[in-house]
């Protein structure tokens, strides 16, 4: 590899890193607009807090556990001490190659966003401290091992062994259908089951700011080009195909979700468009390097349609998945991962033929096993983590804190100045007391929305 090619690849990966970094505040806005006015800041804090905790753990042990040499050659976990503290990543490669630091930073954001996705299922009712503890433990016991399974490939000379899904099973997951979306989706389901429903469920607060949600969805869309395109690790054809397929799927997903809304409810909503966009992006994530642009339209369109139906099932089963993490990320992740077995085009960068392209069921069974493995492991371990935390420090806020809203109860702040009346004597303007008093008065005026 020439130095010019390495420079181009490095520049592209740095750009992709920057794009993916916007997904964290984008998710905070996306989730923040979907909750009631009393929990907006809490959703932002849960998103940012999870990213911060996971980022620290990534530097300490996460990169090693995910991409270190597989312990015992089993493909289950990388050596957690191989890159402890990531000091070994400071040195440039002896031969021209992508700097390991940029790859580690890029993958760190994958870990951060995966854990942050889970919080949407537990909006309005989870302790902030319990959430941060859960995020850290879950990253170590679930995300890092599964990332090793899926993303860690053996080196060409066999000196470093990677994960079993990538190398032994040879399932295709270009950018994280299993490790990111199925992983986060099933964890969200398990955590929601242990935590229980909101007190007002199913009569929960309506989204308080759909423009904020649309803005968040747009930031996620932008970041997804870095998420999927950057997973090619080169500034070449693989990244270009991934980006084109990502855009194609997103358009089809919006159309699919809105069509279902129009037929079922007689209206096409902005929340539906935002949800259809994200559902399609989830679906195309594992498949963006395996399918043609036509295949991307099919994956995106089906993701929009199927996820639109899936999110309504929470009411039928009485599961309070607050912001549809299960219906979009779990269902969309499974759909996109399995569809590779049908739609994989041998002319695409992954070079594998699916059932519809003469490949038989070979790739389909591999994709299905990968889905089942991640589903089963994550469900069991997440249930254990959540139950242990619940039995020790407790997961749920008190009923009065849930009623009053988590912004004031947990953070002493309000997202909006709803009342311009002066605060009481002794309360410093801008303080938690002032914020609480201002919020309480304003919420009363607004009918405690």
C-alpha cells in the first residue's frame, strides 16, 4: 500500500469519525423531542452519560477486548490487557497502513452509540446513576465480546485471531446489524421488562417537540454515512457503494413507513417520516456492502413497513418500550441481517451471492445463526445485569419523581423557561432551585403536559 493511498484512507476515516461523532448529540435530540417536556434533558443526559462512560472503558479495556488477539483462539473475547490504556496505539505502523489510533477511535464511537441507543426504551422512569452503572457493566460484559465476535477479523498472516462470527461462521455484517442494532434492541427489551411500565402507560406524554426529533433524525442520517461508509476502512469503491446504498434505503424507508401510516391511520406524520428514516438506516447497516442499490431499496422499504407494524405491538403485549428501540433497532437489525441471505449481490463489495442470486441458502443460514447467537447471549446477560442492579441499588425512580418529571427530579434543571415570574427569595437565578420553581409554575400553566 503506497503512502498516498494510506493518506487518502486516513483522511476519509478521520472524516467518518467526525460524522459519526455527531450521532451522539443527534440521538440526544431525536430522543429528547420524542419524550414529554419534563424529561427532555434527562434523555440527553442518558445519551451523553452513556457515551462518556463507554468512552473511558474503551480506552482502558474495550479496544483490547474487542480487537485484541482472541483468548485461546476461541473467537469469544479479545485479550483485555493487550492494549490496556491504548498506549500501544500511539506508534505509527512500520509499513504504510491505516493508523491504529484512527481505527480505535472510530470503533469507540460504535460502542458509545450502541449503549446510548438502549436508553430510549426506559425513558421517564430510570435512575440516572443506575443507568450509568448499567451502561458500563453492559459494555464490558455484552458489547465488547459481541463486537469481537462480529468485527474482529483474523490477520492475513494468522498472528492475530479474531471473532467466531466474522471468521468461522463468516456471516456478513458490514457495519453493525448484529453487534449494534440487534444487540441494543434486545438489551432494551430486557431492561424494559425488568424496569416495568411507566405509571401512566399506555397514556404516556406525547412528543413535546417534533422539530427537535426531525433535527435529530437529520443528524443521525448525516452521521450514518460515516458509520456505514467508514466501515469500509478505505476511501474507495466499498465506501462509495455503502454510502449510495445507505441513501437509497433511507428514501425507501420513509416512503414505506408513511404508506403504512396513510393506509392505517389516514395521515402521514413527521414522526413517522423520522422513524421510517431511522428504521431503514438500521436495516441497511449490515447489508450496505452486500446488496445492489435495488436491493437497498428493498431492504429500506421493508424496514420502514415492517418496523411501522412492529412498534405498535408493544401495546398489544404491554411492554413499555418508550421510544420504540425494540420495534426499530431489534426488528430492523434482524430484518437487514437476514435479508442479506436473500439479496446479497456477488457484484457488491462483499462479493457473496444470496438466495436470489444463485447462492442457495448457504449465506442465509449463516446470517440466521449470527442473529440467534447475539439475540440469545445479549438477552440472558442483560436480564442478569438489570436484575442484579435492581436488587441492589434499584433501577426505578420514585413515583413522585416520575410524576414531576426527571429533568427537575434528577438534574435540577428544566429544558425550557415556561414561566417568567421571579423565583422565591434565596433561590439563585439559574440554580437548580430556581429551575425547579420556574418549571413547576410553568408546567402548571401548561396543564402539566
